[in-house]
C-alpha cells in the first residue's frame, strides 16, 4: 500500500470514528426533552391547507415532585416554572412522566395531519410501558392503539417504540400510559385535533380557541399508585384520593419560612380572557379513582358544545360533572367588568373523593383586572354551585340536574338509531363478594374472615390480560384462556371466575350493549370507555339503590327500557348509573381486538373489562413489519448449530468453510458526566487511527 492509499484509509477511518461516536452519543445519552409548545404543527387550521407530519420524541422515566430542578420553589414562585420543575400541589412523591412534564407534552394538530411519537422508555427496574391515544379510533392503524398485552407488547426498558397514525378523529382527546397504573402516576397529556373553519360546526359560537385553554382535571394521591393498589387489593381496600390537580398544579402542602414568618404554596393554574370575548375551553378528565368531578366558574355560565370530540347542540349550564376518560368543550362568555376582579375556577370530587374532601381551584384572569386572588373561600364545601347541573353523579339539591342522555347530537342520524341490532349483549358490572384468589386464600384468609376485597367484575368474571397481545400474536394465546358468560364452565356467582374475557362480533354488525350496574355492595358510577369505536348513547336510567341484570332483561322484554331514535349523543366514554343501566350502540366497522373497560384505574386493573374481537381471524389487520413479540417461554433444548458458509453448489464437501473474522473498532471517550470531550475525542480517535495506520 502506497502513501496515498494509506492516507486515504487513515482519513476514512478517522471520519467514521468521529461519526460513530457522535451518533452513539446522541442515540444513547440524549436527554434533550422538549415541551413542544412551539411545535410547527400547533397552528391555525386552514381550509385546503397542507397537512403535515407532526413528530415528537418523549423520554418516559421515574421522576419526583419538587425535584432539584425546582430550586427555590415555592419560596420563589418564578422557580416553579423553570424547565423540568413539576411542583404539583407541593406534596413530594414519586411520579412517572414524559419529558419531565405533568401533564406531559401536548399534541395539538390539524385534522388530516399524521402524528408520529417516538417513546423512549427509561423507567428503571425494567418496567415496560405503552401509550394509548384516548379518543383516536385508529382505523387502519389498529396496532397503534397502545394497550399493553392487547395490541402490543409493553415497550421494554431502554427501548424505543414509534407510534404513527392519522389525526382523523377530530376533537378534544388525551394520551396516557396504558401499562399498569402509570397514567395514575402522571403519564398523561392533552391531544387536540382541530378542524379547518369550513368543517368546524360550532365556530360561530366563539371568538377564540386557544391552545392554553385546554384544562386537565384529576384526583391525586400522596403516594405512588402501585403502593396504593397493593394496599387496596391485599390490605384495607383504601381507594380514597386526598388531593386534586388542575393542569398538574394546585395548592395543598404548606411551606413555612420561620425567619420571615411567612407561609408559601405551590402555584395554581390560571387562564386569561379579555372582557367581551367568547372562548372555547376544552376540559379533559384524567381522574384516577371513583371520583366524579364537579366543575364550575364563579359567576359565569358555560355553554357545552362537544363531548368526547363529538359536537352536541349547545346547552347552557351553571356546572357539570365529568368522569374519568370523558372530555367536555364549553364556550365561556367573558362578560364581566375588567376593573372588578378575577374569578375562581372550582373542581370538587364526589364519591371516593368526597371522603377526604378532595378539591382544587384555578384562576380565571381578566386582562386589565388587578393582579389579585379572587374573593371567597376555596374549601370543598364552598364549591357547591346553585342552578343547572349537567351529568350529575346523583341529584344535588337545589340544582336542576340534567342527564347527558338528554343532550342532542349535531351529527345526522344514521341507521344505528333505527335498525335492529345484529347482536345484543347484556353486561352486569359490580363489586362482587367472592373469594378472589388474587386477594384471598381459602385456607388462610378467606373473604368471610379477613379484610374483604370486593372484586370489580363484568358478568361475575374477573378479566385478565393474555400472555401475548392477541392482535399481534393471535395464535400464541391458548384458546382455553378465553371465556365469557356464554362459554364459562363454572358457576361464577359461587366460585371465582377469571379469564381473558372476550366476545367475538362479526365485522359490520350493529352491536348493542346493555350495561347494568347492580349497585349492591356500594355506590359508584363507573365510566366505561370503548377503544376503536364511538357509540350512540341510546338510553340511561337509575332504577333504585340497586337492581339486577335479570330485572333489566325482563324490563327490556316488556319494552320498558326507552331507546332514543333521533339525535342520540355520540361518545366513547359513558357512565353507568349505580343501580341502573346504560344502553349504547356501535357499528363494528373497525376490525381488531378492542378493550372495553372501566376507566377507574383500580377497577380496570383488577378485572372490570371486556375485549371485543371485531371480525374473524382472517379479517384482522396485517401486522406491521418487525412488530415486537412477547409471551410465554419454556425450555425445549438448544437451537441447532448454524452453518456459517454452506458449501457452494456442486461441492462434495460437507464441512462449512469458516467465515473470515470481522473486526469492529468502537472508540468512545466520555468524561465523568457521560459527555464526550471534543478535544480528547479527536486525540483519542487520531491515536486509534495511527495504530491502525502503523499496522497496515
């Protein structure tokens, strides 16, 4: 090799070494976490405007409230808004978040855009994760639904998974973790798909639809949800939230400065308006427990215009109740005098949240008003609002309560309202007093003789996840793991039944579900969410303190369950009245395997869910190339020795020719912080190349 050739090889090796190091550094150690508040896809949507591919990169990790990133927060309130500071309500606890934000990065795009999110799982302890896009129907992208062990394997620790789907389901939605209880520990965020003016039916009702007017409300606990769930199942059934947050913020924990004799709190959320203007607000309920949340704004009414991304005829109310998984859009007329004051936005919880009086406040700020807190106390008791109340958990005197079934859809009527259903399935949900072997042991601590765990069930069956995702690994799930009320071989009212609870419906069928909350051991309104489809709410009614599926079936045979035949509201999440029923219908036009479950985190995790297989196996969507697999494994010996280089055609030799060894050189030089030092990198790379050069 002459000098020119040696120099060429030297330069090429040097260039490749530096390139490899730079690539490895950015791929392995990149902790640049964007909030995407300036994302180019966050733009006014235009009629005939170009669609975009909207890309996001998230790092999902364990984190902490008031971490070192918060510096002097809350003593210095400006520190509470510094990058990576999650102040919450001031109570220090572990959380699980994306890009060190809670709520996580917002996705706000235009209808027709393509959303692409790369999730990088950095959760320690080898914890898997997945992200569900709540409200996105995923037509033609069924594998992107993000339900661990149904549509995909959990994303392993230190691995990446890229979700890609069309933004076709317009409206207010949200994304959240769907592996274990990660959503309840902070892994959630908004997802809004806006329409261009020509397709936005409610546009004339408001002046502004601002990105900063998306409101997330949730209950909150003082400890990690995995700890609370273990206690719930194995000890004392504690599912009572202590706290509540609005857009991840609130005030609860007091911080004393004894030197200055002052008390400090973490900041509240606030939302600004201009007098005389009308604003569209989008409210997302990511509630964790059985916690219906009442929402109101002092001295203002709200005009409800949409639910779960589906337009409804405008309805004016003084307050409304929103349940886990639901979304409501309303128009606020900022009709107050700016010279007067600001106003409280109040949320207060019922059912489990009422036990510890969980509540929270935010501030409606008028431009031009003094920078002062609104007047009036902010306790749970002070959140009661007189007047019309929409969607109540139960009557709240002296309010005039209106149920959601009385709302009217803007979408035109279709045959789901008038055609007879191809399939009617009755589902009873309740807390069942039975020896659930997940919580009880017949010999040592049976149900009757210990702290009782009432099993959240559907048709007396505790649903369990399969060992492999049936959508992507259909044949890897043994058929004997599946059951439903029509096929189960036990008497489930007397003996605990657990299986992969699934019904198969034909593709194209009109399916009617009559869901009955028998309401016997305790009172709870369960919000049920259907993946992959939206449905019509055909009917809803509370029959008493309790009822039974037998009673409802008999009433239905006698024609005593009224069904709406026009303008039935469209939703994807709906409550089942305690001691009552809800009737929903959907056209099973989206082939796949879809989860239907209670959106109360503990209820879903302990068995209150059903799978619907839409279409036969041959009609299920094709699996994407190289889609990850997981499941059971059993030792059955070792793989056969591989032939490295098989003999060429015509050769009589049966001995494999050894492959020529390949040498790979990786030159990485990091300092103690895991960063590549530029100068030392070049010296190190040059030394490596010089050694190679001297041996050429």
